[in-house]
């Protein structure tokens, strides 16, 4: 058996715990006002004491500032959503520390990876986790990952001691012994996973679990140090004021927008007939998609007064009200503001066989937030890739993603604004903000152009809809939605 | 074919719509600051236009103040929770109007109830719904239920017209025709359900669906009238100031509390041995319960400093961290404050095979809210029955409910308060509120006594735990939890 380091004497331990607890409580006060979330992930082999460590932290910390999360094998509700959905659902609230036993690593860490194929699967899972953590870390979340190290000898010794004592024998299960026998293989998998997921902002720290007292103190100190580092880092970042930069990253996108013809004509009569035709076709396409177990996400973006609401109501009239919901995206509430900007949209991702229609969406990040300087330049520049990644997750799961930009001319917008102002039941739609946005048309055109050029992807294409003629626009949406859904199902 | 009333001319309709929309927008402003939620439930036979009515309302109302809900057949996640869980999950947020197509009635309305047995089942479901609605209505929620009336003749006429026109034929499904054929039977079921669920605060209103325009206007006006009535009613209720009444409803409960012996002794050594023994037994009992598909709910209530946190940590150390979560109940946040007091607890009800431990609970309604006058007397008096009903829902579903009151003497509490104040890492636990609560011991004893006497039920019994000796209390909890779980499984 390996010679263990001498155990930390109880008296010294207790005096250090007192200091540590004071510091941790101060930290919790600071977390409440910190503009970031803290995730503490504890992983390690059986017997390393993940549970007892989390219990100790539950005792040291003020429980009102802590949330504990864990994962079982996925439920059918979880299975009928994209893989990452369950992780997004389990992030701590504002000003709270999330404690995770195993977290998103639990299942992958149990794989033995004996064959090349199994190894490849582990690597894929690890890369998924890495991408998810990178997204959070870049968004300012502090992710601490602790690997509790315990040698095979020490593990065996611990299991034997517990088993020998009648009073504690119940703590050791058959599965524990099995994992002990295959210790080396599991250890290898764990090493592989750690190396693949050890990235800036989400580093692994290995801590010895042989002495419980040192282990708990080490994890506590790690939390303190990293939190203070993150605080300084966030303060530095906040110091850079956001400067709106109305310079096109992809001028082609803006040109496409500016050259879109807007002079379509369509009589009331032709519209009525064609609308019923395409509503019928859309209804069939949607039912076929649901029958095939597909979910549908439809994004509506467009200028103020471009007619998003009306278009959504026409479109949804073809669908069973129990099968869809419309999500009107307003300004984020305080909780959402402190979370990753994609967080609130993950919550509304539809399950298989359902549809979610977004009246404005995650594209706010690269539109209003970019133009108004609500986020930093590095943040909105990064968002194009993050959004493509998000939509790829949806598409990979089988969700059909439709995106519409409703385009109206500057003159038509003015006409509609004025009409709204004189119609009593429409007046509430007009705010000073609408007029302010209107004056920023140029800056918004740059942003819209970049958005279209940088996030137009085969699995989630943009449809530019000429919308000066409302009837034409509504029809165009019904038509292209039907066709895109049909085409996806034929693939 | 029945002679339909003359259709409302378009011009008159449009002018009335303009007035109505103005009034509805004013109503929505008021809903935002109203201390109650509004639920609008639309039900009726095929062809009555539930979908188109909701679409019209979506157009008339400001969508940011509206949420739409609907129910499918339950998912496995929903099935593994008590029946009412899915309804509690789908209530609108503060200041919002919830629109429901069918809502909790959908499934029951589809039953034909041809046999006596089927009829009995429909009645049972209707009574469940009635109880749920009564709970909400008494809590101040405004529930409007509209039955769109359409005769069999008018329904047939509508289906034929749609089918005859190639452009609209897709709107009529085989199921619609089936429901048309069994119109009379379905109508009878619907009548039965309406009569069973037509209660104060949740009345049905029958509105003719033969003319779409009149139908939409009628529902709009109903919403306006009822909302103003509810506003006046709530204002009257608010006018009665809450008066804390420290008078026992059931003096026996208080006597039981006051005569509880608190002088138990237990050496550190005996405790250590017995703890491991009972932890082991509890661990087995919990695993057996989970294996049998049962969920477990444990409630911890007790005096400030009675040792709830420590007891919870000892108890949970016997359980796989992935199988339980601890819910620390703090003051309600603004959203929770405006909701029914049971709402936030429904969200945390565990699914089958899991455990939820509540550090304080729904009993706050009859403890702190009663004593401090945070709710009216009629509210806390009603709560005993409501809580028994809630726990019965849990027990009926198979959930095992354990409740602990941790009891310490006035003198022991003082000793612990003083100790907390001189221990740096415990000081944050002490607030001015603790000292204030302490001075109210008498009033709280009355409330605790009533709680114990009025909510001690075979399916959810109270355990009074003498807790002046912390070790004894922790052991007592392990012991009685093991025994109650074992006994429930043997039944």
C-alpha cells in the first residue's frame, strides 16, 4: 500500500476551517452582486468522497446562496430535446453558487473505452462538453472543476475498512467493488476526458482525496482564489466601454438587403385564395413533420412595424393550438440579464413534435445589443459563431429551423408609425424607442447585413421577406415555410 | 337547419372592436399592477372556433401581457408526478393573462361516458378540477370559463361548407366528423362536467358561437366585466387589515408541544454507533422506496436554531446525491408573492424515485404568515384544509410524506443564539428577525399547536422531535424516518 501523507491534526484543521468559513461567507456576499455565476464541479473515483465534500460545503456555505445539481439517465422529456437542453436547465440563479456532483461528466466518466469505437465516443462527448463550457466561460461564468485524486491502493483500503465494520458495511455496494476492479481503465478514460476539456476558463484542478481534511480545505481555498481572480478579470473587461461600430464585417449582406425589391402587388382576392391554398399545404407539412418526430423552430426578425405579429398569427392559424407556442421576446429581466444570452432561449426550445415561434430572438445579441452597445464588441463578434453552434445543436437533434427577416422600406415604416399613432388601439405599440431605432437605420442595416451573411447556414437559412405589401409578405412566409419543411423531410 | 340569428354587420363590428380594444388595453395595464392572475379558458365543440377566438384575442391584446397554454396527453415526466403538477406548472406570471384552449378540461371533454363506470370517472375528474379551481379562486385568481355553444346542425353546416371548398377542405379532419356523429353524447358529458365545476369564482358562461363576430365581442366584454368585478372584490378584501389572533383553535396541540420531554441524554460514543446503524437502515429503506417507484417528501419545521440544517445534512448523507435535493425556503420573491402560496412548492414536488427535503415549507402559511399577519385570517384558517388536500394529492400518487417539528426550549434557544453571535462563521445566521420571533414565542406556540393538531393525518403524520440534545434529535429523525418508510412500503 502507498504511504499516505500524514493526516492533518484536528486542531489545526479546525482553526483553518474557521478562517476559511469566514472568507467563504464574505465571498458569498460578493457573489450576490457579482456579474457572473459560479459553478463548482466535483468529480473523482468511488471512495474519493464527492458526497461528503459537497455535504461539508453545504455546511460551510450559507444554503440560501447555493444550489445543488445532479444528473440521472435522461428522462424521455430530456431525450426529446437537444442534448444540451438539460444542462442549460440546471444552471444556478443570479448570485448563487452551483454545486455539481459529477455534473455533465457523470455518464461519460463511467465508460471504459476499451475499443477504439468506444474511445471515439468518449472523445466526442468530451468535445461537446468542452464547447458547452467554453460558451459559458466566455460569457463570464466561473467554472471550477475539481478532480479528487485517489490511488487504486487507497481506494481498496477505504472500501475494505468500511466493509469490515458492520455499522458501515452498507456504504459499500457491489458496483463500488466493480469500479475498483476496473480502476485502471476508468482512470484512463477520466484522464482522456480531462485533457480534452481542460480549457481556459474551465480548468481541471487535481486535489488529493487521501486526507479528507486537507481535501476539503484545498477545495475551499481553490474556490476563494479563483473567485477573486475572476472578479479582477471581469472588472478589467467592464472597464472597456462598448463602442458601437457601424462598420460592415460582410458588406455583401447589407447589399443583399438594400437591393431587395419591395414593389410586389397582390389583390385582396388573389391573396384570399392563395392564402387558403398555402395554409392547407403548411398544415399538412407541419403535421408530417410532427408525425416524423421533428420539432420546428421559427424565428421572426424584422424592422419595427414590419408586420411580424400579423404574419405569426396567419401562420399559426394553420396549426393545432396545442402544438405550438409563440414566444414574444422582450427586454431580458434581471435574472436573464445576468445569465448567458442564450440561456433563456434554451428554456423555450420545443420538444419533439412541437413548434416554437419566436417574435424576436437570440439575434437581439447581434442587432440591438450590438448597435446600442449593450454588450462589448468581443461579445457580439463571438455571437455569430455561438448562434451558428446553437442552431446546429437544434438541427443535429432533428429540429427544423426557419428564419425570417421582414424587410420594409424607410418610407413605408414612417407611414405605418404615423398610422399607429392615430389609431387608438395601436397607439400603445409606439414608444420613443421606436423613433430612436428609426433614426439609427444605417447602423441597423449594417448589423442586419452582417447577421444575414454570417448566420445563413444550410441547416438554418435566412429568408428575406419583402414586406412593404403585407399580404405578399404573409403569403411568401406560408409558401417558403411549407417548402422548407417539405424539403427537410424529403432529405 | 336551425335559423341562425342575423350576422352582425361588418361596419358595426369594426366600430365595437375599436372600443373594445381600447378597453382591453387599459385592462392589461391594470392587470400588471393587480394583485391577482387572470385565466381565460375557452372550451366548446369542434367548429366553434376556439382557435380562431384565441387568435383574435392574441391580436387584440398586447402579446407581452399574455401567455397561452395547452395540454397534450401527459409525458412520462408528468405521469411520474401527482396529477395536478402539470396544471400548477402552467399558470401565467405576475400581471399576465393566461389563455387556455380547453385547458385541464380537454381530455375529460373527449370522453363519451356511455357506461355508468365511464360516467363515474368523468365525475371524479370533474371534481378534481373543481377542487383545483376552488383553491386558485379562493387565493384570488380570476377564472373565466367560456363554453362556446354550437348546435349539432350549425356544426354540420360549418363542416360541410369547409369541406366543399377545395381550398379549406384541409381544415376538416376525420376526427372532426367522428365528433360530429357523436355530438349528443359529447354534449351530455360536457354538460355534466360544466355542472360539476360551476362554482363561485370559477363560473361557466355559455356564449353562442354561431356568429363569429358576436362571439368574439361577447367574450371580450365578459373579460372586461368580470375583471372589474374582481378588482372591486379584491379591494374590499384588502381593506380588512389582518389582525394576528393568538388564540388556539385546538388547545390540545399546544399542550402536546409544551409537555414534550426535552432532557434526553446520549453520549458521543453511543451516538456514533447508533447513527451508523440507523443511517444504514434508512439508506436501505430509501433505496427500497425508490425501487418501488415511490417519491419521498420530507418537511423540516422548527424553532430558529433548533438544528434543522444539521439534521438535514446527517439524514442526506445516507442518500445518493443524485437522488435528492434540499429546498431552503426563504421569503417569497415578488413573483411567488403574487402567486398562490402552494404554487412554488408544486414546482419542487419530486418525481417518482426521488426525494425532496424542505428546510421550512408550505407550513409558513399557518406559522409566520399567521403570526405576523402577512395574510388575512380567512386565508390562514382555510390553509389547514388546503394543505391537507395538497399532501393527500402527494400521498394518493404514492409519495411518502414525512414531517418533523424540531422542538427546543426557550432557554436552549437563548443559549444557541448567544453562541452564534460569538462564532464568526455563524454570525451571519443571526438577524434582528430572530430576536423578534423569539419575543413572539407565545403566539408561535399557539400557531404550532394548531398546525400539529389540524394537519396531523395518517398519510402525512407529524413527528415532534425533542431537540435540546442535538445528537438525540438527529438520531430520532433517522429512526422514525426509517420506520415510517418501511411501514409505508409494507402496507
